[in-house]
């Protein structure tokens, strides 16, 4: 028996692999397991390959884990396209459809436990169609992993409830056929799970895009302007369904530029506004972000990162948009950039993004990524009583009484009172040209320098916010890791494993990536004899950003790689063990 199991499934688009994974995930969470599911697709509009990866555990799970314990391959070609996303080890049990033929190289060459099953034939015989293959698979897994069949079948039937009684009946028959085959045909290395502890309370089964939309609603968003783009589209879809209930509106614009332009207009009109996109869309939004910066308008831009550049890898995770988020604008621009690390904290970081945007009157970039955005996980119900919602500073009657109203007044904090159309006495010019305190256009170098100082100075307090960083481990440890975004969960587990082996190691997870908090990093680096900055980008963008703004010791190195090649906790643990001997 084991307390943690990592399962992968791969097949062709339309095989229902992801639906099967979601059914199993729902069943596992109902039974009380901690569970997480990631999914991956080919970039084709129709067809192509699809996969899912589930981690089930009696303990909290922080990431999708490392090598698979069990692989289900419906055909070899589609499985082999996923490479590092579905890694195998010497202990992996490979269940495959006999119809796919003998195991292909490199699977066949590794001496793994191979379990051929007539999956397609069982589906055809029991349900009358090979389309029921994944129901057979869930029956097999229920039997072999000792997962209660009623719970798994319930999850499966819930997933297909809208398909009609005939489909549900056929699905149940296919599931039962798989269950019977498992009972009659064991495998050489059982992977049954321990039973979970008593249920710790109600859970939310959701993904990062769900939490982003929910966080925006909690923060008080009133306008969303955007354009569909993988893997952020669900944010717009959810808000299209829900925002009107809260007095807001959604505009699906004709393109990315129009979407953010409408959001900038809504912010000028006094409404909390946002847009969501991915890398190519962020490129297109750069000009309007510059307008929001010089006009000092609050705006939240969610960027769900994927592989790039250009169209790149539309369906794969990467952390390569940090430079674009921080620097994609001409002139002197300082733009706050935040990053969640998982499904649950996407809610909090979305609220934080709105708070910073409104408090400092600036566009704020929230960098999620494909894995976080589309990762399904059972999370604890969020205690929203611990969260505050900030509002923009509006002018007082005395400030409005000044003629004309000084929209861009040079205040001590750098934050000026912001009015909106229709507010008596609050009329001002908001434009992309440089201006004086009243908003009147200027080409004078002295005023331009003052306004640049104003726009930078107002954001200085951000870098002093310790709550936007997570430090775990001994603060004086000689070994350390810096990790952000979806990679942070891998680093958390690796550092816990390292500590259990006696290594003195600490971890810094920045939720605020820009502006760079020099004091936070200087304190973290002070005790290190060796360290790593871990991220999923070819250049190691955070590492390079840190070297621009703070003193990174030569003993702290970049550990980076391109997207669709995720890190594993075991890999980082190995690197930490190696670093222990570095002096």
C-alpha cells in the first residue's frame, strides 16, 4: 500500500482522456484524498493528442509530482508526443490498449511492467462502441487501485449526465467490464492506495482560471474587456456568465487591442476593470498599457503564460513572459508584476492585483501560467474575511473646489486623487501625451522629469511589503532556492524532502516579481554558500531580472529550461544534495 500515487493517461483528442481524469479526480476528492490534475493537449484546433496527470495522496499535494507510478496509453503515438510531461521510471506500470500493438521504443526498451488490456474490445463488447474506452479504463483503475467503485462510477456518470440515459447506461456497462477485467487479471506490482483520513471539511474542486474570475468578482470588478486566447479564455467565459449578476459587463472585443482599450476606458469612467490574455495578446496590449501608465489609470491584466515566442506552444506551460510583463513599453515605465503559485492563491493574488492597481493607480500584471490556470485541484474553502478590498482615492470636495482640478497633483505619496466623468468639478484631460499637474499637455523637460519621478515614487512602498514573499526554512540556512509561479510547488516539496534528510535549506517564493525588492533578496542571499533560482524559461528571466536590480552572489545560479519540460521534486532534491558540497 502507498500513500501517494501519480497516474498519467494519454490518447487521441476525442478519446475522453481528460474527461476520465476529471471523473477520477472528483471521485478521489469525494473519498477524502488530496488530489490534483493537470492536463495537456496538442496545439491542433481539432484532433491531436491529449493527456492528463493525476496525483492522489493521503497528504496535501503541492505539485503534480515526478515520474508516473501508472501510465495508461490508449495509443503509443500520442503518448510519445508528451515526452517530459509524462515521465516514466523503472517502477512505472504501463497499462495499454492491445489494439495499439506492442510497446514502442523507448517504453519497450526500459524493462517496465507492461499490462496489455483489450480496452477497445471490452468497450465495443460492453457498450457497443469504442468511444466508451475511458469508462473501461476507470473500471480497471478502480479495481487495481482499490478505489471504491460506486464513487468512481458516480464521478463518471456526473461527467456524462447531460448525454442522456442511453449514454449513461452504456458508460456504466463499459465501467463494469473494466472492473471485471481487473478482478480477473491482476498485475505484477499492485499500486493500491491507503485509505484517506476522515474528511477535513468541504472542498472546492476548481482550477486557476476559476479562482482568477472569482477573485476578480470579490475584488469588485465591474468591466472585463478581452478576446479569447488559450489558456486564459475561461476567465472571460466565467465572467461572461457571472459578472452581470454583480452589476458589471463583459465585452468580447474584435481583437486584443480593442479589449484592453475598452478596459482602459472603463477605468477612466471610474470602474474597476480588467482583461486577460496570454503571451501573443500581451504583445498587442503593450501600447494601451503605456496609455494606462501615463494616465495613471488602475487596470488588471491577467497573463496566463504559455510557450513562446509568437504562437509558440499554445497549450503548454512556461514562465517566459516576465520580461514582457515588466518591460513591454517604451519610455520609463515601472509596472507591478505579481504571480500566484497554485490554484488557491490565485484568488488572493487576483484580489491583491486589484488592490495595488486601485491604490497606486497603475496597470498591474498578474502572471499565471497554463499549469496553474488549467490545473484541477480540491482546495479548502477560502476564508474571505481575511482579505481586504481597496478602492481608488477620489478627490475631496476641497480638492475639487480648486480650479482647475489637479488630477496629477504632485503629492507626497505620489498618488493623486482620481475623478471620473460626471463628478462635478472633476473634469480633466486624460491622454497619452505628457502633462502637468492639471492634465494640460506639456513638452517641457522639467515637468516630464517630475512626472516620471512621481510615477516611480508612488510604487516604492511595494518593495517593502514582506507579505508578498514567502520564506520557509531556517533564515540562516547555507542552501537556498528562489522559485516562482507553478515551479514554486515543486520547490516546496523538494525543500521539505531535503530538510527531512538533514539538509539545512531555505526557500523564498516571491509573489511580487517587479519592482524587485532589493532588501528582501539581500537578506535571503546573505547566509547562502550555494543557491538556485528555479524557473521554466530558457533564459532564466527572474534570475536575470534579479541581477539587474540586486547583488546576486556568484554562488547562486540559474536552473532553468524551456516550457513543456517541468521540474520534479526529486530532481531539485538531487541538485540540493549536490549543492551541499559547494563552497
